C-alpha cells in the first residue's frame, strides 16, 4: 500500500498505492509508517519524497473505515514521525491532497505541487475537523484568517492559490515527483527546524480575538445547526491560544465528539449517496456500466423563459454549442439579452471570457436538424408541449434525443406523439437551472438505456447531481412536496402562523421555511396548478364543501391569499410582507394574521397552540411517508436517490442526511407511531396513512437503510 524505492542515490521515494484516490486506509498508514522508519534509519538515505500513484497524491483518510473499529497505525503519530525526523521530507502533490492527505503533506518539510493539483481540508463537509494536526499546523503555516476560512468551509484550493497562501513551496507544469526528487537533493543539510510547523507560533494580527469572534458568528449563521464548522473555529482558536501539544489535545477532544455524532454519519452518508446515484440501473438489466451515452456536441433549448435561460447558460458553461429557440423575435431578443447578461456575469466572476460564440438564436425550428439533443422548456402545459414534441419529431434528425424539462407532466404522453418514444426522456431541472445542482432524469416507459445514459452523462457534464426517477405525477421531489405543503396549510388553519411554521423548519436547518419559499417562487404557480387540477376555480365540483376536495381535506387558504393579489415577493405581499414588489426581506404581516383569524371564525375552527415539534412531525413525516410510497411504487432506485433529491433540490439540511436517512435516525417505529397518531386525529388526510413499506420495515425490526430494497413488494422497480 506504500511502495519504497531509493532513487538518485540518496533519495527515498515513498509512493502511496491505494487506487483510485490513495486514501489513507489502515494498510496505507502501515505502509507509510514502515517506509518512513526505513528511510530515516538507512544511512544511505539523505532525504525523502512522498508521492501518490496514478497522478493522485491522496484523497485523505479512508472514509469507508469510519464506520468500523479503528485498526492500523493512527495518523497523528505517523505524521509526527515524519516531521520530527532529521531528514528533509518533500511531498510531491499531483491530483489532490485533501483532508488527511494535506495533513500528511503539512507534516512534510516541503511541498511541491503540480499546477493542476488541488489541496484542501474538506473534513468539515463530512461532519468532522482536520484532526491529524490540520487545525494546528495550517494556521501556523498560513496565518489565522486564511486558515479559518479554509478549515471552516472545506474549500478546495488550486495549486496557484496554494502557492500564494504559502501552503506549497513550488508549483510546476512538469512532473511534481521529478521536481520533488531534485528539490529533495538540494535541501539536504539545510536547517530543518524552521520547516517543522509544530515548532512554530501561529502568526497573529493584533485583533486576533475579533477575527475569531467574527469567524464564529459567521460560521454559526451559515451552519444552520451543523456542529462541525463551529468545532473547527474552536480548534483553530486553540492553535492561537495554546502551545502545539495542548492544541492537538483540544483538536482530538473536539474530533472525538464530532466523530460519534449523527451529523457526521449523515454527512458521510451523503458523500457516498451522491456517488451512488450516478450508478443507475434499470429493471431491464441495463445500467450505467453497460449503457453507452450518445455523443452530444450540439444541443438546443426550446423556450427562453426562466428555466430555458438557466438551462442554456448551464449548457454553454459546459462547453456545448447551443441553439436557443423562441416563438417570436421579441421573446427571442429578450431571452438573448438575459442569457448574454447571465453568461457575462458568470464569466466576470471567474475572470474568464463569456462563450457567447457557442450560442445561436432562432425562431425557426427547422434550424434544429443537426442538433444531437433538444431540451424543451416551454410553459408547463401538456397541449403546448405535445405540439412542440410533434414538430421536433419531424424536424430533428431521427437519432436526436428529445428531452422535456417538465416538473411533473407525463413523459409517456409526450413521447407518444413522437415517432421515437425510445429517444424521449425527462430532464427536470430546478430553478435557477444554471445554479441548482439537482437534475431528475425521468425514465419514460419506453426510454431506451442509451437515452438514459445520454441524459445522465449530460447531467454530469453540467456539474449536476443527476438522479434517475420514474414517470409518476410530480416525479419524486414534487410528489413528496405535496403532503408537506398540505400539512403546512392545515397547520395555519388550526392555529399556526406562517412565521411559526417557517421558524420550526428553519430551526431544523432548511434555509427557508415553506411559506418563504412559496413567496419566492410565486404563489400563482401553485394556484394555476390547483385550478387545472379542479381543486379551485370554476372546475370545482359544486358538491364539494369548501374545505374538502376530491374526497379529502383541502385548505383553500393559499387560494384566498392569491385572490387578494398577494402573489409573493414579486407583488411585495404574499404570506409575508416585503418592503416593495421584488423585495427580499420578509416581515410578518398583520393582514395575514387577520385573514387567518377571520377564516377560522368563518369555519368554526378553535385555534390551538401549535409547537415546533408538531410542525416538524406533521410536515416532515408526511413527506417521508410519501418517500416510502415512492420506493414502494418503484419510482426511485433507492432511499439514497430520494435523499439526494431533497438535499440538492429542496434545501433539506445535508447534516440531516435527507428525509429517508433522517427517518432512519429518528427511528422507523417512532415515525410510524407519530403518523398513526396524526392519522387518527386527521382521518380525512390520506397522506398521513402510514405506507405499507414503512409498516413492513418496522415489523421486520427496522433494518438499515441499505437493506430496505429487500422489503419492497414489487419484484421490479418501474425504472
Ligand atoms: C481520523 C479521521 C481523519 C479524517 C481526515 C480525512 O481525511 S477525512 C477525508 C477527507 N477527504 C475528502 O473528503 C475527500 C473526499 N473525496 C473527494 O473529494 C473526491 O472523491 C476526490 C478525491 C476529489 C476524487 O474525485 P473524483 O470525482 O475523481 O472521484 P469520486 O469522487 O467519484 O471518487 C472515486 C471513488 O473513490 C472513493 N473515495 C474518494 N475519496 C475517498 C476517501 N477519502 N475514502 C474512501 N473512498 C473515497 C469514492 O467514494 C469513489 O468510490 P466509488 O466506489 O467509485 O463510488
């Protein structure tokens, strides 16, 4: 796991060999410990170079080992032995030096990086802190403020920035290993003490306490309940206030606390779940390993509304040439201006040139005959989308892939109007499409494996976390959102206020509560959908009482709010009051409180005190329950997919792992018991009826999440 060689006569070359990222597994740590001991003992060896095989220095500790009892030599003494040795050790960093990998390099006396390498301490993203001396050595090397920023965010740093910050000593476009070997010979005999970071003091500006206090305030505000960033600040404070050994002691104490936390488990689960969803498989036996994507060099986007514009920008940023289509010249010009502005803004931030040359604008669909893949992003209306698909089917080349960016319409119905249903797939982007990381790739019943591979591969090129989902109303994300929204509205009827509900959800870790999100998206969006579904407006069954629709409880509150012209942020009033139309700062609105009070009086509802726990249980458990139904119906590959959809698309706090992981952490019997309780209290809300899968899991002893698939009744998923 670590290869040893003697090169150029006097240089010991230690190579980490644990593909794909040379993670510091027990075997690698043992290999390094033995190799370093050998090099330090061998009188013929005058200096040492540590590098990684296959162009990767080291991706850090082996995260898979965290769930198992610790074996092999620990990292801290291994790194100390390198630093304390009397021979210069040079780290040759290619690819990445992350986490324990960078900590290993910080224990070396010199660091040389390839120009394409990246370094960083991403432990905080795993619910941990850099506990192999990272919180103590990095501040000593680069100073307090930059170290705080890197450690509390886990941000990856390019080799160039690392050089500027002083993390690395040299950057090369050639082989970092070759330069390191040469360098290791040059530094033989030079004093080593100044290069041993543990012997140095952290350089501190006079306002050190202010810097630390401000960092703590910033981190607490951003963390939304995540503990690791707070612990990172505490550990770095120790690098300033305490001698090295005492600082290390503090680092270990904080790490021990984090390591056992449910947040660390959640974040590590997310790390693997994010990678697992990329490995899709279909019930036909096709999977990501045996299905080849089609080449896509030229794409098209139909419709330059909010979604179409974002998708166009995302495609251009990924280097694809794009034909952007609108129905008339005026719309086209408007779309063009917006897309150009977005690309210029983005390029400016990255100090790059906007790739406007990749774009072609037209109102003529016949110009799509050479495009490989078309994404329809017109208004969410089945008739209109069908018309577009019919036309696309006749103008596009026969093997062009046709994608729809619907947020919930039937992909099969759309595919049925084309001559190539096997080349039709849903690509559900989330607004703003060039920013949001989530992509639901919707498999129609006839979508071919090749077309699924193409959409998933394109998602990856766009930097998205792409999740394969089945073709059901609302797909996965929006389907699960409905019971959540319903519960939030019912809570208002029963005595809550928007700020009470939002407060509980924000305290849980959502960046915004449900009513603030609705105001941001525009309340008219849901209003239109409810009208089309016959839940409000002229198509309502006249026999339905006001608070019952289609056989179940219904809250007309959101409709009443819209009828008052309160459409959310854009109109300056929604569930909250804003300082002006388009304003962002929400303040509680006495008019809404009055509306709720009048409503309750009108309907004879006695308001009651509602606490945060009830808000969370009713909103989140109803959503989770629908998640179990999604699994039962075979509309998602597994709980990991659902969790990634919620983490990347709906602001579910990552340190809570996603709804299905959260359910497992709370305990499935508890979720079931609370759903049963609320169902008894609200028998007219079918969403509260516990799903059969949840019941079956509980009866079978609540197996761990990765075993849930074994309890599905359907032999095959719908994917
Ligand atoms: C005592 C505790 C001390 C903790 C200190 C630490 O070091 S904690 C770990 C800190 N390191 C990280 O957080 C890095 C995590 N990895 C990455 O950011 C990326 O994987 C990468 C190194 C930048 C490589 O990215 P790339 O896109 O090229 O590949 P993948 O992400 O798909 O990874 C390939 C496979 O490798 C697995 N993997 C990656 N890093 C680790 C790791 N540190 N431990 C274990 N496994 C790791 C990853 O899961 C992939 O596996 P597959 O089975 O192929 O999905």
